[in-house]
């Protein structure tokens, strides 16, 4: 992730099991300085209690979950919106 700045405009990430445990991924997302969207194929809020906590969402512009592989398409659409929306809007 650290190499993404200057090479990429945004990150779509599925941190998988690291969602609930990785302060390192959270720190890397915060440090890279580009927008990120967190995606999950399953609805993490409908699963076991420990899976309902996301450390990494604190660094993301948003989170998409529960749409299977389509979650990645929605994540890319969200990134496109973030990058093309006029500045200083609530979008």
C-alpha cells in the first residue's frame, strides 16, 4: 500500500480476516494519503460478533459489503465517484 501514492489514485481493499485485527493495515491506509473503499463479499454485520468490528473502516471513505463478487464493482464505482465528484460536497 505504501507504494500506491503517486502510482494510483485510490485503493479498493478487501482486508478479509485482517478487518477485525490489523492495526498495521489501518495505519498503512492512513499513511498512504489516497482515498480507499473497503469491500467485503459477505455481509460482515450478519456474521459472528467478532466479524462485525472493522478496524480498517476508520481509514476508508466508505464500506461496501454483502454483494458477493459484485462488491468489487460497487467499490470501483464508489472510487470513481470519489475521484470525479466536485470538491467540498457531501457526496
